[in-house]
């Protein structure tokens, strides 16, 4: 599998993504600097977490206009798989590759802790090995992760089975107490209409290795590898 991870000024999870993808595939992804204009032909593009451009203006807003993003958008629209995590998810909504917006956490505080997620669909190449209803435990680390979309948009995503993950408790129950940031309908991750793009706020790449004492995020990466195998 050929994967390309896009690196921006302020990105800080690119090495975590490299390790997660290596653990799942055995091959090392390429790191692509944001000023590049060509990606070649990767099987998977990753927009990792961090604080691109210091989160000035709006999280992800400046990165969404970096030179490489024209190529990222073009390839994603042609069907190349795109995984966008945390700051990467913020870039997705800025580019309108997925609907909605990411607002400040309802606590108005930065959140860094482990949360539980429930897989809402197995009908994607990102979640197939997890299976619908699977509960995983992964970290979050964000100040603007409060996913918002209007009721009509959320209803459409639900009808089209495009909600990938919801925040839940350790038993898989969807509750307000389990929602760390106030996201509408406890949404933690969504798919685009073509199902080749996954955007999510939590960090599955930090739940893949033995030394992390938690490998519940690894099946997500194994799903991608299997689909592209």
C-alpha cells in the first residue's frame, strides 16, 4: 500500500500515523510537505492531527488553502481514499469535502483524554474490520472538536449511513455524559457520500501499538490495508 501523509507547519501527529500505518501494512508511508503540488498516485492520503499554522484564523482554515490541498481535493474527488484526523478533519470541513463545521468545545477548554467510540457502520473500507456496534477506546486532543450540522444534514447522513463513529460510554451507550465536546448527535466521525473519505476528531493512530497499551484502533488501519490489498 502506498500512503502519503501531508505535513503542515504545526503538524504533530505525522510520526504517529507513520507508525500506525507501518504496523498495519508493513510499509512506510511518504511524508509530503504542504508546499508540494504533486502527490503521485498514492492509494491513501492522510491529513494528520496537530495545530497547522498555529490554529490561527480558524483551525484548519489556512491549511485548507496550502498548495498541496488542490491535489488532495482533486484526488479525493476522483476516489482516492482520504483519512483525516483531528486537525485533518477540521481541514475537511473547510474544504467542504464533508458537510458541517467544527466549533469550540462546549466547555471552552482544550480536552486531552481517552474516550470511547461506537462504530456506526461497517459499510466502509475504514470500518469493515471493526464491525457495526464495536466499541473502541482512543484519545482525543482538541479545543475545537464540537461537530455541528443542521438537523436536515444530520438526518440525511443518518439515512445514508454516513456516520462512522459516535462518542459513547464503555458499554456502547450513547449519552450526553460520554460526549466530550458537545458534538451534535454525539458524532465523532463521518464519511463522505462516496465513502472514500473518513473525517474524525479522535486519534485511532494512538491506539495501535503494544507500548500504547491499547490496540483497539488498529482494525481501522487494517481495514484500509485489506481494502487496498
